[in-house]
């Protein structure tokens, strides 16, 4: 019986060997890019001296974490990071699911592919290019808003890069425009996978399009929604560095509404050259993200075990 089991296992391995070979580069990348750097977490607890090396540098415990928690800006950057990401999660979810449902209603294959390409295109654009596109819209002297839109509405030109109050809306719009397309394609794939017989039965019962969406589409793609939302919650203490640093053009007048943990640490690293502080911030973000994912998944499991991520 044992020999037969081993024989079957060898046959199964041989049968799927091409797939295992295709999987090896991905596993190697995951180990090299995601797991090997974990040994560098010790930097967060050391006073790095390049002459002594990482392992020989002095151990300072939690001293590096004081840069984040004992500065006057600690509350500001934490608040901005959490509130922005919370808004991005909610608005991005609504927009992505909405567009996915609309795309699913397009019957023309050519039109569907065209609109999918248009929606995903911003996601593929570099944030550097996005920052210049935003500047072409918001430039004080030559921007489209100040030269065309505002005069047409009878409004005086606005110095966008000196007015912090406008940037929560601007950054949210830019993030949604750039990132919603990726999630939209994922949700669209989930919607396409729904058995058409559900919709046919609903039509026979006289269900309207909205009723079909509410009672069939949304419930059946809920596991995908929960999965992507949990992953987003896990990164709620991380920020898109390009969005908060490059799009506002690093304007000092906007720091009250554009400064987040990542940009604050970057500027601190430039000024102090303290690698330990930067590593401490990354370690702190990782731990908080891990805890949030575990807690969120626990709540989902309590509500509906089948929709839990793990």
C-alpha cells in the first residue's frame, strides 16, 4: 500500500511538473523580495553604524520609534493616513463595483474591451506622469482649471498649491481615477462568472435590473469584495508615496493635509539620515496592518464564516 502511494505521488508530480517549474520563479521572487528582507527588521532596534555593520551596531531598543510617537506631527500624520485610506477603501469599492456592473451590461464585445482598456489605463500610468497631469490642471498660471473652468463659472483663479483645504478632495479624486480600474476588472471577472440562469429566473419572476443587482450580483461577489477590502485594510497604515509626495509637488504649504506617515518618514530620512527610524516606521506599519487584517477577518468570520479570508 505504501509503495502504491509513493508511486501515485511520483506520477502526480511528474504529471504536473511543467506547472511546478512555472511556479518556481514566482516562489523565488516571493522569498527574495518578501521574506529575506525580514532579517533587516533588526535595524528598527539598532543605532546603525556602517563601520560596524548591521549585526555589530549598538542595540537601542525602542528609541527609533520615538521619532514617530513623540513628535508634534505624530497625531497629524496618523490621522491623515487613516482617514485618507478609509475614504479610499469606501469610495474605491463603490466606484469599482459600480463600473464593473455597468461594464457587464455592455453587450458589444468591442465596446466592452474598449471601455475596459480606458478604465484600466490610468492604473498603468506612472505616478510621476500623473503628478504632471495634475499640475497641468491646477497650475496657477497655465492650469486648465484657472484658465478655462473657473473663468467660465465666474470664479477667481485659485492658488491650488497654496490652499490645503482643497487637497483632500483632489487626492481622493486622483486616487480613485487611477486605482479604481484595477479593482473594477477583478469585480467584472467575478460578475462574469455568475451563472446566467440566476438572472433568467429573476426576469421570469419580474425582478427589475436594480433588484437583480441587489439580490444576485452583490451577494454573489461579496466574497471577492471582502477579500479585496481585507487586503486594503491591512495596508491602511501605508500610503501611496507618489500620490502624497509627487502629486502635491512636495509643497510645504500643503503639509497639513498631504503629510502622511510615509512622506513624513521620507523627509525625516533625508534630514537626519536615520535608517533605523525609517525601518521602525515600516515595522510599525506592518504590525498594525497584520493586526487589522486578523481582527477584520475575525469579525467577518463571526458574521459569515463562508466569506472569511481564512
